[in-house]
């Protein structure tokens, strides 16, 4: 099945960790690094570890994730895996997630730690109708039927999933990380809350 799996890593300035991430997952499928305007050697390192590099020039996580979804839908691949380039979640759980896919349309990671209240609240809303416990988790395994036809902007990519599809969850352990990659913490919380609710209703 590995020839039918596209493993996508959204990346910006991840030269220090992306090599080990690629090395951990490349046995499961073809690895594509979607480089979001890195100013370091992310692309060069990625290629040296056997990944394909795709330029994703529109800044922001949501834009990159939607670029990944569109690229996948126009490709030959049958399964899309999205993982954080720094390997924060999902590396160890990837084979478990893939094994669950035979019975559902998609498998979503469920982090052991969701530090923001907005993430927990929006995830509870999604769970009521989609069975997804952690809509914000960066680890997702999706078939074509699990991806929404309406990739709505301003939803922090929560509009990625088709809410009529069948989903399973896989528990993942979050590696400790200091600070936030998302900027001002208060504004991040507001964005997660407002965007998440918007994504639920789109």
C-alpha cells in the first residue's frame, strides 16, 4: 500500500528536525515537504533525505494544508498523511493509524495535551457530529472521501474534513516544546475559537 500513500509535511525553517522526521516515515509512503518560504536549508535537507519538495508560497498553516489537500486530490495517491515537520506528534503512531483506515474514511490524532481552552472547546463541538476528538491535531490520515469539497478560509484548516465522513481517532503523545509557533498567545486563542466554529459550520 505504500505506493498509494502521500505523506505531506508542512514546513517552515525546520532544517534541524525535518531530516529525522522524514527518516521515520519514508518507509510508509512517498514524502512531500511543502516548504512555506523557509529561509534556512529546509528544502535541501529534505531532498537529501529522499523527500520531494513542493514550494507553498502563501504564508500560513491553513494555506499550506489546503495546498496539500488540493495537490493530493489532483494526484495518483489514495491516502494522504499530514504530519508536522518537526515530528511533534504522530511518528510512532503512524502505523497504528494506517491500520485503522480500512474501516473508516479518515484517522485523526488525539493529543494527550491540548493546552488551549479554545482547542478543547472546538474539539468537543466537532466530536458531537464527526467523532473527531482533536480537530486541531497536526496528525491526520485521510482518504479522498474524508476531505471537504469546501476548503473555507479563516477556519484554521478545521474545514479540511468532510463532516459526513467516518472518522476514527488514535491517541498520540505530544513531545514537549517551549513557546508557540503561532505568535501572540491571546490572538491565537481567539483565532482558534472563531476559526474553529466557522470551520464546523462550513
